[in-house]
């Protein structure tokens, strides 16, 4: 069957870090790949998480055949519960990814019914317009797969996150043979991740990581506290392997990490020698030189937990002299300053810190030579770099050109941009509604740009509230003006300023109510304008001014 229409739409994950989501539309079928979240940037004050806007998918709900998840990291599965509240579609993914997704949905208080269809890298799913298959990729979490949508014009390959490690354990090995077969049959378009596109060479091998951890544990005279990301099972496996070689016991600290490891152990995705794993209470019966504490934080990252330990605010562990802190987690983009301050605190607490060592803190994403290998194996006619900031997408596009992909056949997608197959080639097909959906507490999408702007203003210059009570019948002020400030000035040292402000408000109100007709809105606006100018002249600050005018109603005698 010849496919008449093919569209590729990035709903998230391009020009940004996280929030990965892509739609492949073939005739009347839409295949959604990944459903990730992104943690908020600095200007998103008060926001908990960010997920893609799926307005387009809701408008075409009858076409959506399912959501296909590549692996179990939050930037690929964290938005799933919010989408399944809007779309009643099956979720196709591997066993471990399904378990992690269910755990995340439970954490996000998902009340609906999710239909998970478990697939393997050998599964082939047939739909009216296309066939979907998979192949295993090497990433920091087992059961990672790429998604392949087979059309009459060739395969559309979505890699997910990957690297190529020749020493990877069986659970993590990529299926090179399957990849070569797909490339030989013909790839219409390759959508390849770009996280480390700016790093030359190859990523560090797992065998090197295990060896370096082994030496680090041998050199540590006292207790080792290893800080990891909860879902970085590959690194956690390395730590357990090195612990077994150095005869150390490993205790797990943190509910989130414990839940993740229980799932991995239960499903045999983590291989741990029986006498290596002990409870946190049992650690006390061993000497400090025989123990390792594996820790992470509430969101699966270890930084805040380490800060609490260094400040002696943690309930279970306090960091001090003789401790070795193994920071086995690369800082996410934007968190470098926070991580740097944390490491500084650890040194102040007297600990020895091992961080920034590329040998045991290696990336789980392909560097430039691995990206080239993927392109050369797939031999795509068209190429779209995905998963990364714009500069990384740009670098990856250059790499594809170096590998022989025609420059005219390389496109850097924007969120919401439709890339459409027409007359034998891909071209721009317009834009669809896409962007960010902000999650704040239990509110989904109810916080927009105006609310964020107000929060930003409040964070910069604070708020000034003016309360005036009027007797409209007698045309006079019954109480006030009372001025209340938060985050603007220290009241005890600014009494004169606030008295002058109150005098100006009183003049405005008295002048307004003396007129034949007046309205509350006009008085409020006059107060804002006058105070805004007065306060800026005095303080060079512009607080948010909130006038509140109340009316006293006369009591009638019966």
C-alpha cells in the first residue's frame, strides 16, 4: 500500500533539554513517540514541571494509534500521566519502561486506567497505514529501544537516547545486526538524539568506569557516599560490581531510589551479589571502611540530599571528616552553579570529594563518532537532529552533512513545525499549536505567561497593598489609607516613605469622591499611576501595587 501522506511533528525536545515528544503521522494514523517532562527553568517561578502541549493530538484523537516509549527516564516518560488524562490510547513499551512509567504515574496521582502493551525489540506491530518495529539501543537504563515506523517510502527511525559501547553488559548491548538490516532496506528519515553532539570522539567505556570505581573504593579509607541519579541503573550496576570486588557493603538511602531498585531487582534488571546489599540499619554493624551508602534525592537527583547531609540537617546521615563523596552524576544543564555550591559545602564539612572525573562520570549519550556511526549504519535519505538545545542540533546537522547526507535533506526542526512528505520530498508544512504546558501543584495549564510575569515582578521588587475604606453616602474616607508591603522595603526604616505614599493616596481618593460621579476602577488606576511614579523616584524600584477599596454601607434603623 502506497502512503499518500507522511508528516513529522516535534511536540517537544528540540531547542531544549527534556520534554521529549514526537509525532509521526502516516496517512490517517498518528504514532506518538515518547512523553517526557522538563524541570522548570529559572524564570518559571513556582512551576513544578513542564510537559508538551498536546492540543494537536487532542484535536486528532481518533487518529492517535498509541504512545511508544523508548526508555524509562523522566524526560521521556514523565508527562505520560497528563496525556493519558486527555487521550485514551494504548502505551507500547518494554517491560522495565512500563514499570517505571507506572511508578511515575502513581507518584503523579494518576487515577485513570492506562493500557500498557509490553513489547520487545523483536516485536512487530501492524497498523492500517504502517508497521512499527524496534531495536535495542545502548543507554544507561536497560530495555532501551529505538522506534521504527515502516512506510512505503522507507523507514522513519527515531533513535531515542543511545551510545555505542563495545564492552556493554548483555542487558545494555545494542542490536547492531538489526540496525544494519534496517539501513540496508532503506531509511527515509533518521531522527537522532543530539545531547552530546558537541563532544568529539567516543564516550567512555563501561569497563573503564567499573575499573575506576574499583580503584576509588580501594583508595577510600573511610565510608563512601555515592551520589547517583535514581534511574541511572548502569552506573548503579557499576557501583555494586566495584563494591563486590572491594568487599564493601552497599546500603540504599532514599525512598525514590529504593522504589526504583526494587523494580529493577524484582525484574532481574540489576544483578547484585546476595551479601553486598544491606539495610541502612545494618550499616552500623560494619566499620566505615567496609561500607558504601548509595543515595539520591526526591526527584531522583542527588544534589539536595548531599546538601542536607553537609549541613547536618539530614535525618539519617551526616557528612564529616574521613568520608569520601563519589559524585557519580553529571550536572544537568542549568544546575552547574547549584552543584558547584554543593561540592563546596562537602569540602567545608571535611569530606573528600571525587567529582568531575570523566572516567567514572562518563556520559550515557553518544559523542560525535558514535553519532556518525548511527548515521552511517542507517544511511538515511533525510536527517532530523532531535533531543537537545539548538546549538547541539546545529552541530549534529553538520555531522550528518560530513557523513554524506545531502545538505538540502537536513532540517533542524522547531517545536510545532510540520515537516511534510510531498511530491517525493520533505518540505515545510506549516505550524501546529505546540509549546509548554505548565504544571503547578495540582493545576495543569492554569498558569500562563501573565501569571509568570506577575511572579517575576513580585520576586524582583515585591508588593505594596493599599487599603482604603470609603463611606460613599457621606463621600468621605472611613478608614485608611493603610499601606502593607512585602519584599519592597523594611517598614521600620521606611516609615516616612510610607506616610508620604499614604498622603498621596488620601489626596487622590478625596479628590475623586468629591466629584459628582466617580468609579472604583478609575480611583484604583490613579493610585497605581501616582504611587508607581512616586516610589520609583524615591527608591528606583517598581513594586507591584495592589489597591483595595472597600465601601461602608450605612445601617438602616427599622
